[in-house]
C-alpha cells in the first residue's frame, strides 16, 4: 500500500525549505565585491583584466566538476535495473537542493560584514560539497524515500561544512582533491546512516531488484566514464600553476593504473574468471580518490601509478569479499559499494599524505611548501608571507610544523573526519527512522514505481503495438 | 504504403541546398581578418597575444553550448519509445544544416565589403540560432518528415536572423541569454507550425506511440542533464568579465530553484502524487530560460532563486493542465511541451527584464549600464564611449532612454518577437502542408520505421538468439 | 567450452606489464622542469604567469579530447547488440594501458638527460596515440579476446610513436589533426591485423550477433555525438592563435558538410531509401578526418565544406559497397567500418594536403608558413627563426622546400604511414594468432558473455519479477 498522504507532506516541507533558502539568500548573501559594477571609471580599467584572470580562469574546471556531480554520479547510480528514474532524477533533486544549502553553510565561515560574498568559487565549493551527499546517497541507494535523502542532505551539508573548515583551515591538512573531507566523509556518513536503517535480520540479503540489467549496466558506464574523464579537474580545481598541472598528471596516471589493475583483479577473483561490471564501473575510479590528498605533491609519475594500482586492488577485493561480509555480519547495506570506491581509497590517500608529508621539507618543495602545507611555514617564511599580503590565521598546533608533525596532523584529519562522519551519520539515521518520517516498505526497495509514474508498456508490448499499428 | 519516390526527391533537394550553400560560402565568406596570416612581422608580435585573449577565450563556452545543441537537445528528444533514431539523428542533421545557413543569414547583418568575416564568434552565434530551430522541432516531434523539418529550419533561420538583428541591434533589448530571441521565438514559431499541421478533429489525441518507455525516459535524461549542466555557459557566452560571472551564478541558482520546485509541483499535481518524468526532464530546465534575459543584471542571488521557482511552477502546471487543453481545444500538438519549457518561461523572462530595466540607473549599474542597456547611455556617456572606440549605431527610439523607457522596449521586444514568430510559423506551416511536400500518414506518427532501417530483432529475440548460439 | 585457465594467464601477464610500466616510469620519467618547485623566489615571480599561459591554456582542449577517447570511442562501439560491456569496458582498459605506454614510447624521442619530462603536453599526445589503437580495435571489434587487444595495443603504440616521429619531425609533413599519423595509421594497422585473423572461407559473413538492437543503436549515438562535438578540439589542439581558430572553423564546417551529405547519400543508396544508422553513426564524422591534415591551412570556409561533402560521399559508399566486398573477397572483417570512417577519409586528407601544399608560398601564408610547413622555411627565415630561439633539426630532404616539393613529402608521409601500418599490422596479427595466445571460438564472436558476467535476467523477466513483487 502506498501512503501518498505522507509524500505530499514531505514535498510540501521541501517547498518550505526552498522558500526559507530564498529568504536566507536574500538576507545573508550578495555577489562578491568584484562582481558589482565599478562606479569609478579609472579603477575599472585597471581592475577588470585581473579579475578575469583570477575568477573565470577556473570556469572550465568548474564545468568539468559540474558534469561529474550532475551527470557522473547520476548515471553511475542507474545500474539498478528498475531504479534508473530515481538514480538520474533524485541525483538532480538532491544536488540542486544541497548546492544552495552548501553555499550558505560553507559561506558561514567566510562571511564579510554578515554577508556571504558569492562568486564562481562558491559554486565550485558547493558542487564539491554535493559530492559528499551523493556518495552517502550511493550507500543508501534504493533504500530511502526521496524525502529521507533530502533530510539527510541538509543535515550532512551542515556537518560537512564544519568538518571541512576544521580540517582545511584549523588542522591545515593537505587535501586538495578532497579525499579526506569529501570522499571519506561522504562514505562513512552514508554507511553510518545505512547502519541505522539496517534491515531486520532475515532481510539482510540482496533484494530481487538489487541487481542490474544489461541495459542499466551500460547506462551506468556513462557515469563511470564521465567521472573518470573529469577526475583530474576535480582534484586540481583548487590549486594553481605548476601545482595544478602536477595534480592533473598524477590523477591521470593514478586512474590509468587503477583501471588496468581493476580489470586484472576482477578477472582473477570473479566467478569463472569473468570480468564483473560492478568492478569496472567503480574500482576504475578508486585511483582518483586514492591520489586525491597527494595529487599536488611531488609523488612523481611512478608514485601516482603505484597509488592507483594499490587503490584498484583494495577496491576490487572490497567489492568481492568485504561488502558481502559487512552486509551479512553488520547488516550495513552499501548499494553502490561506496566503501570500496570512496571510503577505503580515501583512507589510503590520507595515509599516503602522512607518509609524503613526513618527508616534505623546504629543500624539496621550495616556495611551494607554504602553499601545499601552509602550517609548515617557518617564522621567516611567515613574515615574508604577510609582506605578500597572505593572511595568517589561527591554526591548531601552530605554524612551523616539521614534516613528521604535519604527518601526524594528516592522520588526525582523517581520524577526526571519520569520527565526525560516523557520529553525524548515526544521528542522521536516527532522524530518518523516526516515526514521523515515512520509511520504505520492503516491496518498495530499489524500485522506481513507488515514487514515479512509470510507463505501463514493457518493451515487448512496445514492439507489438508498433507492429499492430504498422500492419 | 511508403512513398519512397518523394523521399528521394526530398533528399536530392537537400543535396542541392548543400551545394548552393557551398557556393554562397565561396562567394560571400572568408576568415575574419585577424585569422589571416600577418605579412608584416613586427605587427604580428604585437598582434597575436591580444587576438588569443579576445577570440579563443570563449572556446570553452562555445564547446559547452555545442554540447547542449548536439547532445542536449538530441537526447532530450529521445524520450519517445520508438523515435530515438529520429530524435538523435535528425537533431544532428537539422543542426548541421542550419548552422551553415545561420552563418550566412546572421552574417548578412555584419558584412564587410560584401564578405562575411568568419571567426569563432560566428560559430557561437550559429549554434545559438540552431537552438531556436531545435525548439520548434520539439513542438513537432514525430509529426513531420525529415524534409519538412529541414524546410522549416531554412525558413526559420532566415526570419530568426532578421528578428535577432531587430531586437538586439535596433530595439536594443537586453537579452544576453536569448530568452526572447531564441526561446520565445523558437517556441511560438514551432507552435504556429504545429497549428497549421494540426490533425483532423477526431485525431487530436496522443497516438499509440506518443509516449515513453522505461529506457527511453532514461536516455532522455542524458539530454536533460547536459542541458542543465551547461546552461550557465549558454546564458553567459555573450558577455564578459563581472557580467559573465553574474550570468553564471544567476543561471546556476535559477536552475537549482526550478529543479527543486519542479519535483515538489510534480508530486503535488500528478496522479497518486508520483513524480512525472516529463516534468523532471523539462521543467527543471525552465529556470535557465526564465533567467535568460536578466542573468547579467543585478538580480542578486535570491532574485535568481525566485525566478527559478516561479519558472518551475509555471512549467509544471503548463505540462499538467495547459498542454492537454491546447491540444483538445486548439488541436495544437506540442510533443515535447516546448511551450512549457521555452515559451512561457521566456515570456516570464522578458517581463522580469522590463521590471528590472525600469529600476536600472547609472547609480546602480555604474559603467556597466552602457554594456547591459546600450540605449540607456546618456549623451555624455556616448561621447565617452566613442572616445573608447565604441560604435554608436542607429537605434529605434534613440539613446538616452530612461529605465521606464527601456522597460517598454523590453516588452516591445518580446511582443514583436512573438508576432514575427507566429506569423512566420503560420506561413512556414502553409509551405509544409502544400501538396508538393510529402506529409506523414497517421500510422507513421512518432515512429522511426517510416524513415529509418530499424533492427528486425526485438530484445527478446536477441536473448533467444544469444542462447541458441551459446548452447 | 571456455578455457578460463588461459584467461588467468593473460590477466596475470597484464599485471606484470603494469608493474614493468611502473618501473620504467620510475627510472625514465619525471615532471617537466617547469612543474618542479622553484627554489629561488625571485625567479618564481617572473616565471609562473608565463608557465600558466603556456601549459594549462590547453587544458580545456585536453579534456575535450579526453572525452572523445574515453566516452566517444567507447559508446560508438556499443552499437553491437550484445557487446556493450566489452565496447565500453575494453575501450577503457585498452586506453588506460596504452596511454601509459604511449607516454614512454613517444617520450623516447624527447628525452632530456635520459629522462622523459612529463607535462600536460604528454598527456595530450598519449590520448591522441590511444585513438590510433582504438581505431584498430574498431576494425576487430568482437573478434578478439581482451588480451589480444592489449597485445596489439602495446605493439601498435611502439610502431605508432616511431612513425609519428618519422612523419612529423623528419619528413616534416603537415598533419595537425593527425589524419595521416593517427587515422590512416590506426585504420590500416587494424585492417592488416584483421586480415591475419581472417575467418575461414565458410565463415566470412556477418555472425548472428554482428548487428545492432534498437537500444544499442541509440547508445552508439552517444559516442557519435560526443566525437562530433569535440572533433574541432582534436584537430586544433596542437596549434595556436589564428592557426588554431582556423582549425576549429574548418573542422566545424567540414563536419557539418559531411553530416548533411551522409544523410542524403544514406537515403539514396539504402534499401527502400531509408536512413541507415551505421552511416549516421560513422560517416557524419568522416568530415573531421578528411579535414585533419589541412584544417589549419587557408582552405577557406567553402573549401572546408567541400572536403566534408566529399568525405561523406566516400564514407557512405564505402559502407554500402566496399566493406561487404572486402569481407567477401578478401575476408577482411571491419566491424565498425574503420576503413570508411578513418582510412579513406584520411587518405583523402593527405591528398588534399599535398594539393594545398603545392600552392603554399610565403606570399599567401606570411610568417605562418614556418609554423605550418616548417621545412618550407628559406635560409633567411631560418636565421630569423634561430634568433627567435627556434630549434632547427635534421629534416629529410632539407629546408627551403618549394610548395611542390612539400606536396611530394605529404604524399610520401601517407604512403610511408600506410606501408608501416600494414606491415606492422601483419606482424602483429601473426603474434595474435600464434598458438600460445588464446583465440576466440566462433560461438564467442561479438558476445560479452565469453568474458563478462552478464545479468541473468532479460528485460521481460525483470518486468515480471517486478510485477510479482508489486502484487
């Protein structure tokens, strides 16, 4: 039985959320100063070329990330045979809501005079934040109502923004590709929610619709491939110059290494040594996650390949052995296997970032050290930095860290992030299973029909109709 | 019965059109001067960096628009269950023909010494012009022969180019995102054609193939999502600097607002409160249209969200109530619902542009006023502009407009555009239903098989064959 | 009967190849010098802006090409009804392996102190090299094991890199779009391999699965359309400034001309004058190949259109008449018809390049002559070039070529390339059919099931299951 009444209430609540967001945008945001017209003509002439160079230079990167969030994640999740409307549609809905909310929540940490200044940079940040929510959604795919997803997204973004500020601004962890703050956070948050929503003991197995069809596996590849293609843009969007180019090269190589390894491992561990589309759709991307926190470091091309290969191995083995074990032992369902694509590779990335940080020094990194590991700046460098107009903020543990100390902070960042994500996810799960929130019934799992009008004709009828008309 | 003879004549005519286009290109076009090799070496050194900065800076924007025209529109139209070959194939054919023709027709208004100078800018303009034709095609989808579409495209582009010149250069309407000149024009032109091709009274209902299948709805989402992603590029391609960045931000927010609203309204008004893929595929995009004419104005983030929300509401209600009413009362079929995605949101955008124009002044917009509303430049500004090398042309109603006057011209632009589009569409429809042009018979509606070789195997046979071979 | 044992051996070999590649990367590559941190602070300030302008300016172009290689080729090859997992998956595997190998092989010709300096430029080159292998893969699609493809890719890249160096650096052929070095090379190499793997006489006909389904034809259009959209980026990636903009314009127009012509010809020559998806998926792209070697020349817009029209004609006629003839007479299978999309249009491009070269002179091309046809620089120009820091290398036939001489070298380039490709392909085919390499058995042709786990449910069962659950 459907309970459409509760759905209507949910959608009405969503409308209220949208109206509230408009009000908040009205009172708390405006365009960044450089986007407002300049009154003084002389200033303008000097001002504009630099603005273009600074802000819009990142626009192609932004659009690449935009494709990942709105096309990549959407189609990757269409792999379920009867959940394609939800995968492609709810991905759009969730992302469209949480990017608005992320602009506000992330903006809280960069307000000027009570106003969040909005520029392209905020849109990039919002898109990246949305990735965390979509990763969590992947863990829960097919097991929640649309409204549960949206509630999760709203809570998650608030916690995400706080954690991101904590790790990047206060702990000063190096994490340009967001492996710690986005991938680990999103994966463990989603798994914690999934734990709270865990099925009763007798139901902890794959449902009848929790699988792919031939066509859905191919449409999922649209997502995989566009994520694969644009991952170098995701990892390199927040850095510049030579650091950006290294981030591109390392991500490209890590993905290539992970891809080859995924195919090898998939064939070696699968039934009859046949390739498994689940591995190809997901583990090929693990190289992008695993290199995320270190892609701008001097890991050198062979280092990038090694990281990718290890990520591919871990990810395939995770899909093959760990996910089924977690489902049957802990009853934590993970529909898309985000633990294998995002969770473990992100932890790997954090560990590598600690290792590389421990070897980092001014000798190897030169002036880049202050950009890559801001808290490793010595006092001399600091005075120089402030001359150059750089803003020295409060940092946990202070400046002038040694490599070993920075390594410890890298590990602290991943540990704290996982802790915050898991606690946040457990609390969110509590909300989602409260009696006032509509839950899915068992026959509604992994099925569009519960929330979508679906075409009544199946493909066989189509052809029949077609031929009838023709004759 | 097929009448292949008439088809052959049509395709032969198409070949002749292509040959004529080549001749016209040969006599009337050449590369723009800055694309020809420089003979004097000293000039070159000074010349080149600036050229690159000016021309190719827009290339990523061009490619984003290119994706919208050739992938976005194509896949959006694949939603019909048995019209996917035509949707993806004829979109390519029509666009490939009309971009050539649009370069010529639009070029007529910027000839230098009888030659149209061709640069990247002309390709951007041609792609945008093609959008108008593809919108009209959406209204008629499945109800015309390929040749009828091409005839329509050729007539439409000629009228489009004239109207665009009229509104942008003579009326000096603000319309950076093309809501007036592209979306309203394309939608009402298509609807007028559809009126002329209206079915007999007893046939004015959805045909047996005028619906989607599960797979076709998902492939349509490819189109929706890529249009959604790159809409900020469409709206911001023709402006620069801070204006461009505002156009990006406003379009992004308007789309987000329209998307959330679309899901809410879809659930609230649909049968059993289930989400309707037609709304998700189309109304989520209405925010991009509705913000088109005002996206570079100081509408502020909350204004962009409000515009998006209103667009979402209007568009979903249009699909739910207006389109069926228009079909049954006026017998105007609108297969893709372009009135709801392009028509009404574009009128909304024009109205908003009038409202914002009426409040515009030099105090709020500073120097940007001359860029955004060129006809609002005062005489002082004019003399200054001419010092800066800007070209002051003849403008209907003259320069020095007040905000209120500019508002009136904005409304005049949308009114004139709709009038020209409707009259043009009616005349075009007359041509398309003339006895010398092959029409579709009723059993050919919304069906690829009339014009395409389609695979004889249905999917069931495929599997059977497959298994037979395997055993 | 499957022989999984040999598969495991193949995948283990692949793992060894990946490990060897990592070792080679470790000893023979590093980031290019400008990507290493600068130690001296003063140098950095002066250095960085220029670096960004030089290197990362090409990043949007790179990403467009990246989409072509990893999404375009992948989905174009999904047209077979039961080979979509292989098309999309093996495209990813092959490309991910050969880009690594291509960085090494191409890098051999630009080593500095025994180290290959890696920058974005190498990734672009590697992606372009991968295109050659994917073209060859298209000829063989469905007729090889994954391991055979990988062996072919490794051998092919080694020969490709040598031939590319020969034609571009020693013969100094003009070939910015890679029609000679990529398209002709890849096509004839693949056809030569296909000849070696030719079926026994009685099997030289299309197999039961060597066709498309309605859905697979539409997913192939994803590939076609993204290739079509980004082809201007492929052809213009290696040139700059006005040359780049001309390359974009010419490719755009050539593709448009080829597309219109493809539809016309397809209807005129096909059964019942219906359009054929094979032509639409492939011949529309022939315009991009045919203009490849000449896209930066002064061929003028009408010239670009003519090239496209001729390419469309040749390509459709090739699919309709030549491919079946080659299959039945020479038993050379060409699953994707790469001879019609890449082979013949590339030869056409080379012929056109000879014609245009024969008319080239300093009067028409000015200073661009030295960039476009480097070996046509006269001694005076040479001394000037060396003043400007340009590196004058050894060139077969020497500098100061006349137009006619350059034309001869253009023809020499295509002739040599075809010769090398065919001999290389024949030798590679010998390896692939050696007894130690697992071959496909006849019942495994064009079928994913031989190497992939495929979902057991067909779509009819899905719906049935679905309804059972629902009730």
